[in-house]
C-alpha cells in the first residue's frame, strides 16, 4: 500500500465526484440502454445488479485503481495464505479454511491446518447426525427434540441467522438461541421445553463471556432441578477454543468441539459454532452451506478486481462512505426468513471495521465503517422508507431477493418481487415536480392545492442501491451471501488500512460493567464513579425497594 498512490487514488475519486454532482441516474439510464449489462455481475445464479449507483465506467475504473493502490490483492492473498494479518493479536484470519473444499493445504506457521479442520468438521457432523437420529439421547433415553444454543455475538448471530434463513431445511430437532443475559430470554425459551428432551450447547470462543456463562449456569440449574446432577454430561455440549474451561463446566471431552484462535467470533458460523445449524438442517446441508462459502472464496481469490463481486460491493461502499459522506448503509432482504441477516452483518461489518486507527496505530485519515442497519422488505416500506426516499440523508441500500420462494402462496411472491424492484427503481428515478403536479392533476386536485402540496410530493431520486438476486435461499446460496459480505468487509478494511479482525473496543464497557456489578447489589460504587452513574444506581436501588 503506497501512501502517495493511495492518496492520489482518493484525490482522483474526490475530484471525480464533482463531475457527477449534476448527473441524475435516470438520465444515465435513458442514455445507456446497456447500463444494466454494463454494471452487473453473476456467480452461478447469484446476480449483483449495481447499475442503480451514481457511477460511470470511469468511476469504477478509479475505484479499482483505489483497490490496487491499497494493495487489496496482496492482502487478500496474505489472508488465504494464513499470514498473521490480525496484527494486534498476532493471529491469522482463516475462516476460509473452515470451508476450504479445494484439497489445497492452508499453512499456519508452516503447518497445514486442514487435517484438524476436517477432523473437527467430521466430529461435528457425526454428533449432529447422532442427535438427529436419536443415537445420542437424553439421560433417560429420550430422543432430543430441542437444542438450545447458549452464546452471544458471533457465537449466536451467525447460527441463529442461518437456522432462521434455512428453516425450510430444518427437520427433527428444533434449534433455539439464547444470547441475552436478560433473564426473560432464557426463561421464555425454556418455558415450553422438556428437560429430558433438551440438549444445550454452550458456545463461547473464550468460554468466559459473562452473559453466556450466566445463561449456561442457569440452564444447568434448570436441567439439574429436573433430572439431577448426573444428567449434565448427557444434556450439554460445548463449542470453544478453550476446551479446558469447557471441561471445567462438566462437559465431557467428546462433546467439546474446538476451533482455533485464527477464527474470529463474527466469522465463526463455518466452524463448530455452526453445530446447532448442522443439527437443525443435517450435516449434508451444512456442507452445502460450506460449499457455497467456498465458491465465493474462489471467486474472490481469482476474479479480476473489476469483475469481483465482493470487491465491487466494497468499493461502492467506500465511494459513498468516504467520497459522498454517507454515514449508514441499509440491508433490505426481501425475505422474512432473512430477518436476522442485517443483525449478523451488523456485527460482521461494524465489529470488523468500526476502528479509528490503522494497523500501525496511526489515526485513520477518513471515515471507516458506516452504521449497518436494515429490516426485511416489504415491511421497511411501511416504517423507514420515507427517509430513504425524501430524507436529507442518502442511504445506499442492498436489496436481496430469491426468485423462487421456499413457500409459494399464490400472489404473494409477485407482490414481494414487484415491491423489491419497484422500491429500488423509485429510489433511483425519484419524481420531478412536473411529474408530481401531473399526478395531482390526474387525482383531480385544485390548482391551489397542487401548489401547496407540490414541494411535499417531489422525490429527489438519485438514491443508490444494489440488488442481489438468486434462485432460492438454499444452504449454498446463504453460504455465498455470507462469504460475499465477509470479503466485502475485508476489502474495505484493507483499503482503510485497519485491522478488521480484532475487537478491542468491546473491552472497556465490560470492564466498567464488572466494576459496577457489586454496586447494583448495594455496595458502595467505585470511587471514580461519575454522578450520573451513581445517580442511576441510587434510583435503580430505590425502585427495587418500592
Ligand atoms: O465482546 C465481543 C465478542 O468478543 C465478540 O467478538 C464475540 O463474537 C462475542 O463477544 C462472544 O465471544 P465468545 O464467543 O468468546 O463468548
């Protein structure tokens, strides 16, 4: 990454923006009937349409130059080669190894990690299938009907999202996910479950996360209360990179599934953290999920930057974040079963790139990760699309849609698809005042009323979005989509020159929480407690007494 070439690339993009300020996408589409073909990419049945963006071919060339100047390809190759690119923790970042189906070795410190990856995957598969078949059963011999994953962050969001997304493929054992230490989360989940038919998975890379350990202890109490202490080994499994701590909880070694420290939490759904997914959809489908991720890896690893789906998505994100100053990015999956997809990508993106210093510790000189948010369509249209269309903030959005729904209810799919396409078109086209006036004349409004309402009914348009279209939301497609966003995040971090694989920013809040925990119970707060926190503690205790 050469500083002068990188600065030059950014400066060219900033200058290039000026040439587009007065250009409206509707005019670009009118002038170029091939715009869709020009600005779309395919990988199998997965289509990325990025034609509804404020770009020209020249824009894309400058963005690709930016990636080149930032050394994206070299950093990508370093990741795939197992180099310690997570410099602050001196670790590799090798989630791609977890889904590596190429047969190629992947070396960390000169040692091929694939034999261990494959062995763990085989153990996960065997355990999942044994639970599904009843070969592994409860302490009293009952077949498990429910598996409860106790984890948070990357030990929850990925598998929970995937189980929801792939519920058409879920059969036999019901998967539940408890993450919040708020006691209702565990209580509400266990309320309808039978202890003798419930398996718990304690999922924690560190096996120290307070919320997860608290939930695990309470779940253990629930089980012991029903079946006795002797039932624990039959009703618990653990996923952790700290097997010694898992054993300390009373979980037998053959039910502890490990993963290495070069798997980041937010990248761990592909590891044994995916055990609840494998139990829910079966090992064969889980391997299809892995294969989809691997297919995207090979595309990312080999496709030229300008024809590389994650690279294009990353560069467009940089264009809006750092040249147009867009503070947020919206994810709108037009699929109710992807309701948790934005939440997973939130952690993936914001915990990876929500950084303020570069790899060498120097402060970044431009904005890094945007706020990632989103909700399924078409619901968002009835909640926040007002802002997307007529707000003062421009929010680049990703629309996601399957052509073939898992559940086909007559007119529903056509209405969903027309809304997905119609919304992205409306964001792009907008509505001029003349068009607004014509519409109100057609409604029969009086001229004075038309004059009064016209400013309110103009849509500026020129609001960018990408659309990801695919045949079905099957395991392989979900794998491709998740890996696509992982590599998008990677490319953006590489251009910003930050460490996308550590997360020091989560420590301070935890430290303060631990320091205040005794005070919640009535002890004197720490001496350095500010008056707001002290006031809240006092008010909290007063409310608890009333
Ligand atoms: O606190 C943030 C975090 O460390 C995430 O990075 C991680 O996914 C989550 O907490 C859970 O961590 P663990 O899997 O170690 O319990």
